[in-house]
């Protein structure tokens, strides 16, 4: 966890200046094998999520223009695709959330108080919850994606 926090702190020590397709991102800096090994350990998973939220909070603090949207993307149940993102605008964020192809769909899910308790979020965080389905010829995946937006 100490290495994770240091790596996220390094990635978020300054606000991004280089954007590709309207956004910047930094994938969670942990090996997939470790994340799979903690899938059933909610205490460690929560610590990983908290480290990601701290990185997002640093980016929000560094943001000079509120048009930029800072997002912590949490991929459940494995956390493998979790990442920090910064979008240049609300319009670019909206395009990012629109996933409806034969290979990948995001279906909006309700956000209730039980769900929100898991993250212990500040009041100014906008929450989007999706069921994700990924499918190709040899692979099918189903999970949840949470976008915690400031």
C-alpha cells in the first residue's frame, strides 16, 4: 500500500497538461495478480480505493479551471481497470460514458445510499454507476464501473 500511495502521489503531483482525445488518464499502478488476490478482501480493496480517491482529490486541488472534470474510475469487483482521469470538458466526459457497441456496453445503474457508504465520498462528488459488459469472440466479462466525478 505504501508503494501504491507513493506512485499515485507521483502521478498526481501536478495537474496534467497533455491530453489525448480530450482526456488524460493514469491506470491503477498495481499488478493484476495482486488485485485478483485481494478480490475477496474488502479491507484491502477499500484501502486501494481510498488511495485512488486521494489522488483524485490532489488533482481537484491542483485544478485551476473548473471546466476540467477529475474522475476516479473504480472497476468492480477486481479494480483492474481502475484509473484516474481528467477530462477537458463535460462534453468529453459525456462521450466517454457512452458505451453501447457489440463489444462493450455500459448500462446505467441506480446509486443508493448503501452503495455510497462503500466509498465515503465528499458531498461535491457526482456519482455514476454502470453495469459493464465486454464481449468478443473468445472473451466475456461482466462487472461494475463507478465514475466519481468532481
